[in-house]
């Protein structure tokens, strides 16, 4: 069975973008692949976090993974920081990564903006190397992610290949798996920007744990273009095209079918229907989340995930140390 690894960082409440771009695909893949899904809490530390909030979000993401349909019998679910080998391998990989490569990462450029200020952490710069470690530590063949992470997986491939060239075949060179549709859900208030969980305002993001009426309101007041034709045109009608993508992925119908259905109906009817489709998708997730978030089951799942993942990770990091001539001969 081929192996897949992916993670989400607990920097805010999970969004519909995280669900459509990542989690929904994990669920689809878990029967076909050996799936490892973790909570990337070390990655969250690249920006300032409140410790109690962070703890809560780690539990929330775990509960949401399960509530969305990840089956712990099939999928290994664990917390990144509970496995020391992620950080250990990250350092070894930093020794095989060039500053120029990290300088080209668009997510870093976006997050830091044009002005390199004193207050940007060096971990925000080196973070893609930790991500590479997260992946190749487990010999993953595939990495299911949204569109924004494609560049990081490309970097992972380059680092793995460089390591293999220098030291002999050791890491599997992984491939990204990006969904054909929904790989980049946009902000509802600014459809030129990605929907994100760590924005200051959550008006443009639908959170999986939002009150259902708030979700309806966010969709109804989402920004759309000035005409009222429901038609997919990413370039000229980014607002409605984004809503159509959400509709299409959740209701499993094509753009053409949506277009035909709303041909003379305008945005109002379309948005009301979409609001119900989104609420119907999210309601059962919230119900299951509420049942399990405080249960002992969650800790048991994380314990089992940690035990399984750490065995694999420990073996690999020991071999990597050996390959580089670190420590004593074993
Ligand atoms: P942040 O806002 O803190 O940068 P994020 O919402 O982008 O975080 P991540 O933890 O970085 O979330 O991403 C988890 C997964 O969700 C990744 O695979 C990422 O590509 C995917 N993802 C995030 N936002 C979207 C989106 N708007 N559309 C589709 N996929 C997304
Ligand atoms: N960098 C990703 C989250 C992430 C990840 C990973 C995804 C951290 N490690 C390993 C896939 C595989 C992000 O910011 N979205």
C-alpha cells in the first residue's frame, strides 16, 4: 500500500477551505492508502500563540478530523510535537537546503510582506524544511494538500533528491496530490485572496465550528460581482465562481449543471440554496464533534497514533544520523 502524509497547523479554527482542499480528500483516500495525518503544532509556533488557545485548538482539530470522517482504525492520527524526530530531521535537512530556495517560497513572501522587519521569526523562514521533514520522515509517496502547499512539496522533493544524491538512496521523493476542484477556496469578502483560518477577521471565512446561522449570513452577504448571472468565470467573476466551486464540490454537481439550474434566478436564490448545502454538510460534523471533543476516546486515538508514528520515525532518524556519520558507529 502506498503511503500518504499530511497535516494542518492549529493557527485558528478550521475553515471550509481546509475541509474542501484537504480533509475531505483525506477521507476519500483512507481506504486506498496508508494514511498518516497529524496536527502540525510546531508549525503554529512560527507566529505568536497563546498556550491555552493552542492546546484547545490541537484538541479541536483532532476532534474535527474524526468528526469529518477520518477513521482511526485506518488512519494514524498524531500530534507533531509528540514525535521528536520531526525536529531532529528538520535540522539535518536544513543542512541540505539553500537560503536561495527558502527565499523563493511565496508563502513566506506573502506572510512577511515587502518589509523584512525585525520581528519576523527565523522559523517562518525555515518552516518549509520542517514540513519536508514531516513528509520524508515517513517515506511518504504522496502528500494531499491544497494549492498553496504545492511549492513546499516541490521543495521537499528537491531536498530529498539532494540528500539521496549526496548520501545514496535514502528518502522516497514524494508527490503532491492536489484536488482538481476546490484546491483554493477564496475569501468570501475578498475573492482574490485565499480563505484563511488565521486572518484577523473571520467574516470572509466559514469556520467548521461557526454557528449555523452565522454561516448562512456569511454566504448571503458574500461579495459577488455586479451583474447577477450565475456563470463560472474565474477571471471576470471571481466571487460567484468561488461560490460555485463550493457548491460543486459539496453537492457533487458540475458547473454546467449549476449554471443551468440558476439560469434566470439570480444570485439571491443561488446563495440561499448554497447556504443550505453548506449547513447540511457542516451540521453532522458539528454534532459528531460535540459528542467526542471532551471524550477520553480522543486521547486514546492520539496515544495510539503517537506510538505507531514514533516507531517509524525513530528508526528513520537513527538511520539518517548514521548515514551522515553522526555520533558513534552503530
Ligand atoms: P493559515 O491561515 O494559518 O496560514 P491555512 O488555513 O492556510 O492556515 P493550513 O494549516 O496551512 O491552513 O493548511 C492545511 C491544509 O488546508 C493544507 O493542505 C492547505 O493547502 C489547505 N488549505 C488551506 N486553506 C485552503 C483554502 N482556502 N482552499 C483550499 N485548501 C486550503
Ligand atoms: N505547511 C502546511 C501544513 C503542513 C503540512 C505538512 C502539510 C505542515 N507539515 C506536511 C502536508 C504535509 C500549511 O501551512 N498548510
